C-alpha cells in the first residue's frame, strides 16, 4: 500500500493507523459474527450438496474414476473437510 509520501515518519504513521483500523475491524467481526451457527451449517450443507451433485454429474458423463483418480479425490475431499 502506498501512502502518497516519501517521508518515512508520515508513512509509518499511516501504516500504524491502517493496522489499528484493521485490528478494530477484526475485533468487531469476532465479537459480532455476521452469521448464526444455523446459517453456517446451511452454507456447509449447500457446499457439500453442490460438490456431490457435480461429482455425480461427472460420473455420468465420464464413467467411473480410475483407482489413482479415486485416491486423489479422497485426499482432496479429506483436505477440504479438515
């Protein structure tokens, strides 16, 4: 980010203000979450429903995955779930 100055002191002050503003924003977001647990759960369900639908559509058009592809997909989904 540029502060429009060549003066080191002015740039440091701008950087400090930006940092403090970001910390205040993150503190507010942590204290007042925008989504309820039910809304988050719904989003997660929608995500996995979409993933499974896409996976099933792919199986219908390309046939079953070879074993090496299946193992890679299992690792991919395990990583996503974690």
